């Protein structure tokens, strides 16, 4: 049986206490929420905190607050199941419900939190392996080694952002609330992520992601398309989040964000530009799809071949935008 | 605290409810609920297939919700109510799901069965009349290599009918195949 | 063989729970890892980080000193080789001098906790001298050196087989149409939900007990006796119920020997439970197989000649590989008549986890090739592929070109059922673009005709005890791996002795308590242990009946055993309880116990290699798959499979359904998504040794299944029963491939049918090139001169022609 290494487990009851504990633990301390990302990583010795600080006892992180005019705040400790079964959320933010239902499995969604999914460690099939496996080919730079096995001449790590909700949040331009020892700050989702497989979050290590603030649900529509081999369990090898703001039958603003193709959720500005000002006709969608296809650079470190994954970017962007158009035309 | 795996840290006592019974137990803090159930409480009905959250075999109910016991720390279960397969039957009377699984051969090797039974139990508490699609979605986190899931769906449907108070019997095709 | 009690069957053919069902749904079944003994130690194994290397030194001194460590073992501590086949004794519990794949066991630790044992592995220092690794069939052919093993037919070619039945060239000349096609069937693994586990205990009086998740306790006992140099009489192997096997727990394994050795060293019980990753390294799964098939047919689709070549990627050890190689050429002839047949097979050693017997053992690969080629031939001939097959079925009670004796064959009925059920005639080649249906058939053994090591003893034995309380206990070495073999024993004995199957106690898979059954492989258990149980039960009835007849003053032949009574069929009131009947018999004869055994009929083939393929009875299946193919992505969704399975007779139709549906599931995984991938240019490391990345279909990926069970009792099966656990897997992949062609007009001659491959083929089609994805060449292989065997219809007698050299091998029986 694969077991956890020993560590000190702390269960703070307030955010302040948690921050204090993290400060005391230093770089060897890590927060845990649902544990569905951290514990497997600890069992395979990718992440080796000496102190694990549980955020699951913090009631402040556990809420869904809907304000029709200003938007909605979802506490980072809200489980994915709570989100997918939240009626008012589904009514106002169906894209969040839809993307949440596509994460992992029902059992994992009962445990995992939205905060955990947004902070999900980047993934790579040279990294998400046991200690012995990684030792056999020699460790990579993301953990214990010097090299990136996906691109051995690369100075950086190419592990893949594999969260389903991050592209959605970037597309929605959600704001994340971070609480640190210096107080609270708001960061737009798009600036929460770094294009680096190791330093994939811009958040300071001691900062706690407290909540996610969604913009008021009016005048826009969004969808999320996920590509993977199986109907459940699998992380995305491609995620497409598309958001459009309608002005009558014309797209006033748009964002197309790709997940699973880089170390961060990648906003494709050219794709957005291709559809703004159009009625999302086939030509506009085709140029957006082409614009997304070009910069998508999947690497050989997830399921499926990279050429096919790249090709699918075009299909999935096209499909997602067509869905938005068809829904608008029906309404 | 000494952190070498060679020197397991001291045991932590917690109290929790296991299959309806108040239970006091002490164990090393790095142990998962799976390990505590199997090794410290002797409840080996909970199985494991990967210990990484990738198969669903070790599912138990925590406060009525199915979770993967391989990814829950034992110490995080303080004050919680845990249900395992050992607690499903009412004395010698099988739970309707257990009876239906037995009657239809939905348990072949039986290794994924405890996790599937508990996941299905949670589904039926939430939705007494699930469609076939709802069953598939609810069980999408439990792998089974023997059955192709079909006898499992049929057993969940049969048990659901019994639990609704209907005197259902399996269709002939389920027992004998198509004519 | 005779049935039970008059014409009306009371137990057989009806749905029942399995006898272990309640234990399984209540969590009471004790799998190997569920066992804990006082003072038990935990074992972990250090495995090779290199695909091919010589071990130059091992330093265990630091490891041994760690507190809590009770023992460390290395290769030289257990120097004797073992292996499942007598011809491939090439494995060691721990590699003594050389490692052959990443994951090959090198050293082992026993400690007071699993945590300590795990940590200690890092304190064992092994120095290696790396050798060039062989990653593929092509590399094995191109690089005879360095040799992975110092035995085998040449270089890194483990086994070469060449057999010719009749003159195939002449057969091709007679054909109206000859096709040559290339196919590749990718590797897959069993992925039982239960990870292998074993617990050993050694008593002060020098007796060893091993509990293990094994499908073959008898062979594990043999391997332990050999390696530990102990008489088998002091070794007790108990196979725990297996949490899934599928062939993956059929070899004796390193970890079983290591815990036994540790138990002997320390005097304490020692347990090991493999991690999921280690289960991938045990493997013994489907051989990746490259195939070339040349088939000639007449205008109406009769096969005048078939020449089949296979190249198997065997991995680092022999395992069942010699048998697997023969199996890729054995069963081509048992479905449609083949006038002349030539088979050439090669198994290469490569530096990967060893391949072996996975559900269907060596036959799904050639079946895929054959059934897809049939589809192509039918199209070229302008025939409906169902009709073409129906027209040329092997007749019942006949001999094939390669001397397999076909008894019952219900394949025609299977085809008709699925053709009707799927509305084939209205839909084949008539569905809109993107939708398609495909048909394929198959056959599989109900047990192998010959044992793994040559002997003339039974393949299965049963002891049966009737006690004066009316209790019956059945003892049999068979192992329940979830397929329900314990229940089969109960149903059969219950039928004969007229009692409730759930009143019978079943004791199985314990080498101390139960007579030998060779194991749960080759779909042999229902037929073989079933026949042994039938014989034992009939003998018990024959002991009891005369005494009852005398007591009741009723002629013996009027007695009926039913409803836990023995009574006069003409006056049912006149009778006694079964317990009273046993008492009557015991009073007259003493203790009532019987034995039954089963040995398969002799096979007519007498040529070298004739040992693989014969079976007392062949099961048959036909399947229609309906698919949806997304042209833009190449993603294939299997919507539904209709399957007809010729079961002979169902002992329990519900458990047969379960076997059929489970086979479809596993076949679907192989057809669409499961793939043992290695980074071939990168250390030959297993790319994805995890449940997450090795893609086993979920509830949301499984198709609908409609099952038709065809009854056509076979005289060799107990009550006419044949196998159900493997055959129905075989038609899935070719039916899906044929359906993809029907849907979008591209041939995917390679399994798994991944979207990338379909997309590539679609692009080729769009650009006017060959609308196909698959291998494009078959390597040059130094085939030996074929063994020529005249076919039965040429007057052959099953022997090779006299001028063949016959001195290089053991007698035919040993070539299993």
C-alpha cells in the first residue's frame, strides 16, 4: 500500500491562525483543503511538506454568497459537489456548474474544493510518477532534478495547467481574494497564474486563496469544453473556456481561454479579437479557431499525441463558439 | 516532532462514529482513513486499488457522502460519522442494494463492490428513482474490471424499486439474456 | 457426460446467487491483503531502475542496520530459477546478476512496518553496468546482441514456430481472390482491482503456508518447492479469493517466493502487497503482436488457404510466452473451414515487463486480424459478411486442418441472433455517414487439452464428503477469481444429489485440503472441475441409492434425489430425507466420501506444437458493434454491442451473462483506449503505470450490451456447459474496427483504435490516399523450415511428414 510520509498535521480554526502556522512552518509548510491533489503528490513524494495545515475547518472559506447586482463570491473551501448542486449558482453561472461537473469523479468532487482546483499543481507524465519511477530516469527539475524531460534543452519546466476551473475563471474575469500576513488583496484570475510549470501561481506561498468573485451574471454567456480520453477521472488534455458579451446580435467583448496546453490557462487574445464585432458567423468562428490553434503548443507530457491535441484546439474552440452562437439565436 | 518515517510520530487519539457506533481510537497522524479502518479497526471490508484517488475502490461514506478513504486523513475524521460496507446490513438482513447485488451477480470478484455499494447507497438516499444515466454519472468514479457495470446498474435499479416499496423482480432478460 | 436426475434439471440452467455472494456484498470475503497475523512483518521489493543491466554489486549493510528491519534479501540468497513453463525456467525471485526491465525485482526488505520497509529500499545500494536495451520487435531482430537471455531460438528471438498443414501455395492457386493484410494489436494489461498480495508463515515444525492472490496455487506450490528446495508436502498454498485475475495472477511470482523465504528466515509471518505501479511491472498481459495474414477464398468466400505470420513482443521473461506464440496461430481454423493452413510465429525478448496470458491468451490478436480481413474479403466479393461466414462454418464433430477436434458449434445461431437483434440487414452499409455497424466472430477453448507439464494425471480433482447430518462438503483445488467457480461446484453437486446449493460447503484452492486443480486459466474450470464434481457426486449418489432402495423397498432406478430428499418417483411420499439417506448408506458402507477427476480426451494432433489449441470443447461468439465516429476528431463511440455466445448449456445463466458482459467491457477497453505504453527511446520506462493514465473504461465509457445465450450442449461439458469468460472478448475489437469502416470508410488495422489513428486515416482518405491506418511492413524473420503436416482430408494422421527432423524437441505433449 502506498502510504503518506510522516508530517505534522495542524487544524487551525481561523485564517489568522492558519497564516501564523504557515509562518512558523516556513517553506516546509503547506496548506491542504480537500487533499485530493496534495495527498497523492505526497504519497509519490512530489511534494514533501513537513507541516500540513488544513484549511477545511475554516468556516470563512466555506460559503456561496450571491449578490445579483454585484456578483457572486464562492468561498475557496466550498467543495466541488456543493458547487455543482447549488441551484442558484447553476441558474446564474451555468458554465461554472458545467465545468465543475466535468472535474475528476463524483467522489473526488465530494472532497475537492474550488480553491484546490484553482491551485491544482501543474501536471506532467514525467512528474506525476512514483519516487522510484522518477529516480529510474533521473529526477526532473520540478522535483529533485535539474532537467525538463519533456524538453531537455529547456531552461524551464513545461508541466501543464490541468485545472478545469482556471480557464473558466480567466474567461469570466473572476477576481480572487488572497489573504496573507499583510492583509487581503484582489487579483484578477488571469494574473493568478504564471507561465511556468514550477512557479505556476503568482500567489505568495503563505497567502490563502479565500474566495472567488464572479462578475454579475448579465449580458454575457460562456461555456467550457473539455477533451479527455474517458468520461470521468481524466484531467483535461485540452480545455476551452469561451465567454462572450452580447450587444444585441453583435459580440461586444469576448475571451477565449485554453487549458491543458500550457503551464497556465492561456488567454488567446487573437481569438477574442476575431469575434468581437461579429455576430459569431461561421467565418468569424473559423478565424477564432485558427487563432487559437496557432499558439497552442501542447507538449508530449499528457495523454494523447500532441499533434492531435493541437488539432483539436481548432475543433473545440469552434464547437464552443458555435454553442454560444446557437444559444443566443435561440434565446 | 521527529519526522523520519522510521520514527512514526506519536499516536493521536480521536473519537468518531463508525457504522453508528461511538469509537475512540489512537493512531499515527499520517495514516489515512483507509489505513485506520483496515489496520486499527479491523474493518477490512474497505478495499484499495491504487491509494491515489484513481479508482474509487476505497469509497466510504463520511457524514453520508461518499469519499475516498485513501485520501482522507484519519485525524481529519474526528467527530465525523463514517459508514463502511460492514455497517450496511441490518443485522442478518441485507440492505436492499446488497441483496440486489447478490441476486444479480453484480459482485463478481467483489473487490470494487464495497465502494460501489456505498456510493450507490448515497445516490439512492439523494435520488430514490435515478435514471440509468443518473446511475452512470453517480458511479463514474468507481472502476470495476469484472462486470462491465451492467449488472451493477440493474442491481441499483432493482434495489431502488425495493426501497421505494415496490415488489419488483428482475426482468427475464437480466437473468437469462435476450431470447 | 450423464446429467443428474431424470430429465428435469432443478438447479442447472436457473439463475442463482453465487455461493459467496453474501460474503462479497457484506465485505466479509478475505482477500490476501485482508489477512493480518500476530507479529507480522511487511515486505517491500527494490526494483531495477534500468531496462537492461548487469548488477556489479549490492550493498545492503546500511539497510540491515536500520531499526525495525528484520531481513534483507538479494538474488544470491534465492539462486534457483523458476518459471511457469518447463521450457522457460528463466525467472529469479530477485535478480542474481542481471536485470531485464525497469521494475525487475532486485532486493527485498522485511520490516516491522511498511513505512520502514519502504524507507529502507533507498538504503540498499546497487551498482549496475548498463547494457543496450531492446525496446521493440524490430530492435530484437536487428540486435541479436546483447542477448537478454542466454537461451531461446536465436539472439533475442525467444521462440520461432513454423507449421504447414497441406500445401498453402497450391491452395492460393485455387483461390478466386487472395488478400494480404497487416495488422497490429497493442499491448494491454489485466488491471485487476486487487493489487497482488501474499502472506507467508513458517512454523517451528518446518511447514510453510502461503496465502496469495493467485489463480494457480498448484503451480505456485511447485515453484516454491523448487526454489526453496523443500518437499511440496511441507508447503501449503492457499489461494485467497482473487480480486480479479484475468490471467494476471497465473504465474508464480517473485513476491510470493520472497515472503516465503523471509518467513523461513525470520520465523515470523511476512506480508507483501504490491503497489499499483508494481502490478504493472508484474504484467503478463497481452503481447503486442504484429501480424501478416494472407488468405485465399473462392468466389463464394470459402477459404482455400491461409498463411498467418505473427511477431510477438514478449518482454523480459518467458512466462507463458511459448504457449502464447502457438496460440496466435492455433484457433484460426475452428470457426470457418480452412482447407490449408500455414502458421509462422515468433516471440521476441524485449526489455519490458513480461507479457503472458491475458483473457483470451494469444487469440484476440489473430482473431482481430482474421475478422477484419474477412470483412475486407466479403466486401471485395460483394457478399454480406454475415452470409459469407454463415456459409462456411466448420461442421460439428469435425477435424480442422491443424487437427483440432471441433465438437459442438453454435456459431451459426450466434450470428443469426445478432444479425436479427441489430437489424443488420437494414443497417449494414445503409447508415448515414458517421454511423456504422460491424460484425465479427470468435471461438475460445473450454480448457486446454494438455497440461503445462507433461503427465497423465487428471487436470482436476474433487473430493466429496457426505455426513450423517446431511451436510455435503466439496473439496477442489480450483480458484475463484470472481468468475464463480466455487458456485459451479455447488450447483453441479446440488443438482445430482438433490439438495439446495447453498447447503453445500465448498472448500477450494488449498493445496493441503483440496485435490489438485491446475488453476483458473484457459477457461478450464467449469468444464474440468465441473466434470470432476459431477463424477464425485454421481459416485456418492451411486453409493447412497442402493441402500435407500433397499430400505424403502423401491427399485433403484425409480429413486429421485430432489428437494433434500430421496424418494420413489412413482410415489413421492415414499422416501426419506437426504440426511437419513446418508445415514442408511453410512450404516452399510462406512464413511461416505467419493472422489471425481477429469482428464481431457486425447487430441489427434501428433506433430510438434500440437499441444497448443486442443480443447474438450470450443465456445463460439458473434458480435455486432454499432459505432458513432466524429469525422472532425476521429473519436469513436461504441453505442451498443449485440453478442451471441454459444455456451453449450448455462450452469447459471445470470453468471454467464456477467462473464459475457465483462468480456465485452474488457474487449472494449482494448479496442478503444487501453494501451501499455513505454517510452521506447527513453530508457524503455513504462509511460503510465497508474490507474489514472492506463485507461480503463468508466461507467460513462461502457456501451450498451444485448446478450443472447445460445444453448447447444456439448457432450464433453458438464451438463453440456462450455466456457464464457474469455471467448466473448475476442469479437469486440474487430467488430468495432469493421463498424468504423462502415461508418466512415477507413480501415483501422491496429488496436487500440485511438482517435488520432482514425483522424489520420480520414485525412489520407480525403487526400485520395489509402484510407487506412495500420502497420505497413512485416519484418524479415529467419523462419525455420516448416513442419509439414498433411491435413485430415489429404489422408493425414496428425503426424508430421517423416522426413521432418524430430529429435530437437520434447514429445508433442510437452510443447504446451
